[in-house]
């Protein structure tokens, strides 16, 4: 698998090297284009939206799984109230972790779009 530098780092390095040699050079060399990962089954070509959707799913699954592990002993100890509290806990954890995952996925899609599979327009 071939890994690429994130776009932000590449642009930062290009601007620093262009600024350092700008005294003797009229223009900096253009940045080389990097291939973009494509997925023909994706429904959207936007890497930010695709990253947010992937992060939302992964975060919600992680939140539901981790809170379900803590809800089982609660349901055993307090059968009626523990089950209801555990169900509420699973739902809240899914929402919170899903939101965090969506934010992280959107950030990855914005900063490193070549990492997120997409369909080009």
C-alpha cells in the first residue's frame, strides 16, 4: 500500500522551500499531483462528507459496543431499572461517539482527501 503525505504538509513544505529560494528564482516549481483513491460504489464524490459518514458509523458502533459492555452488569445487578438505564446509556454513547467520529472523519476528509475513498465528479 502506498502512503502519501497530507496535502497541508506538502503545501507548507512547498511554500517554505519556495520562500527560501525566491531570491534567485522567479517562480517556484509546481507541486506534483498525487493520485486520489476512488471507490466506484461510493454515492458521493465529496471526501469531507464521505469521511464524516465513515467516522459517524465507526464512532456510533464503538460507542454502542463500549456502553453495552458496561450496561450488562448494571442490568444484572438491578434488573428493571438497570436495563432501562443501560439502554439510555447505549443511545447516548452512540450519539456522542458518533458525533466525535463524524468530526474526525470530516477533518481527515478535509486535510487528507486522498485517504478517503470517493467517486470523482
